[in-house]
C-alpha cells in the first residue's frame, strides 16, 4: 500500500508589499532584506482569510486531481493563525467546499505544520481509516506580526497551499519523519489570549510574534539536514539521488546552508521566497503547486519536502512524484 499526491493548489492575497514599502514602516532597506533573507516581495491580506485562502487552494488541488469535494474523506488544515478559536478552520473550509463527507480538523505545528498534517493523513490512510485526504497549509501571519519590529516584519507573508493525497499501489510517499523540541519554544513564539475568568483577570495585551532569529537560523541549518538524512536512510536513498528539495521558504541563506551540509547543488533547491516571503505552513505546498503548474515535476522524480519552525518543530518526507 502506498500514498501519493494527486493534486496541488495554492492561493495568495491580491495585495503585494515590496521591501521598498517596508522602508516606510521601519528602519530597513531593500538591500539589507535581500542580502540577509533573499526576500523581495510578499503577499499581504487586505481581507482574504485563512479560510478563504485555504478553500481556494483546496478547490484548485481538487481540480488538478480531477476530483470533487464530495469525495474527500479527511480534511486537514495546518495553521497557526486560524480565524476563530472555534469552530476550527478545517470545518469552515469543509463548509465552503461542500466536502460534506470529510472529517475535518486543524493542526498547529507552525512552519512544519504541512508536513505534520501530511504525516497524520498518511497514518489514517495506512491504517485503512480513509482512502484520501485534502491537506492545506494556510496562514494570515500579517495579523500576528508587529509591524514596528524590523527583525520580524520583513520576513513573513500570507497565503495557502494544498494537496490531495490518495491511497495507491506503489511509489508515492516513501518515508516521513517529524520531531519536536518544546525545550526551545521561547526562541519563536506568539502568545494567545490572557486568562480571564471570575477568579483571574489579567489585563488584555495584543500578542505579536517574538523571535530570536539567530537561534532559529542555527537550529534550521543543524536539524533539517539530519532530518532529511533520516528519511533518505529509511527510503534507502542518498542525498545525491534526490531530484528536487522542496524546503520551507524561510531564508535563502538557511537553504544555502542546508544544501552545503547535504553536499547537493543549490540548483536542486527551488525557491520562491523572493516573491512570497515566509508563509509558514503554506510555504511548502505553495512552492510544490508552482513547480507542478510550471511542469517541473515529472513522473518518477524523487522529491524531498522539509519544514521547520516554532515549537520547535521539524520534519521531512521523501516521495516519488
Ligand atoms: N533591517 C535592517 N537592519 C536590521 C533588520 C532589518 N529588517 N533586522 C535586524 N536588523 C539589524 C539588527 O538590529 C542588528 O543590528 P545591530 O548589529 O546594530 O544590533 C543587525 O541587523 C544584525 O542583526 P542579526 O539579528 O544578527 O541579523 P542576522 O544576520 O541574524 O539576520 C535574520 C536576521 C532574522 C534575517 C536571521 O537571523 C534569520 O533569518 N533567522 C531565521 C529566522 C526565521 O527564518 N524565522 C522563521 C522560521 S520558520
């Protein structure tokens, strides 16, 4: 029994914001942002929501697979910026799509969320509980960013990407790994609502993302290659046998560091972060959809997907396209 990706989709907010635009908000420059991150532009919501973006990406994934929403059995949304506490974004997307048969729930593993959701879907399908799953990573990070903090506001963007996976006879996903290190949670965090009940009333504050960028950078360059080696080992492959590395798009220098550690040419690491920034859980499925639509994914190709982020969380997957 195997599981393969049979459709991809993505959706980005209409409005774009350049590095030049950011220089009017904080003390920064196009040169600094490009040099330290590789980012040039990002899409920022002026009304699009985690639900509307995810629903659009999911619809495109269904169309690209030639399937109807009524056939979906499991619907997972990876997000750390849901619209509501309840109901979850996945139930709202289910309603928008008319995926009436699907069991739907959200999963938050920050920027590794898409990989954790993919792994969850695979476990359900392997257990024989479902035949297919629609999985999206969707974020409107712009609402939890402090737009006066130049060390974070230049990095992130909004968007959603989705894949449809289905049970198949052979090929598809060969190995997946996922890991968490809660001990390092403080290096990248955003608080939730304060305690407010008849016994305790903490004055409400507006929570924003806070980050120790250097710690996150070091963690990514160290852990992502070892996680990739772990899945390659499980699949009996070497780093050189992989055609494309579809990695979380956080920083060009992180991707360069990973390519160096794996001793694999950078041209096997497609990037779109110059146009979209870091979209957390949406980054991998959006890039995958772009590659798919550009015809760069040929049947039989070996791909590695790998993400990392707040938690800290990280994961990797190796698959045959
Ligand atoms: N524009 C101009 N200067 C900036 C700046 C900006 N947007 N942001 C920070 N700086 C300044 C700092 O204040 C510091 O100034 P100082 O030397 O006077 O104190 C200087 O640039 C260097 O800051 P530093 O944090 O050491 O830069 P860096 O090379 O580590 O790059 C990041 C910062 C955030 C780009 C980098 O650490 C990074 O990408 N980390 C990973 C973050 C990430 O990907 N998070 C999401 C993971 S899912």
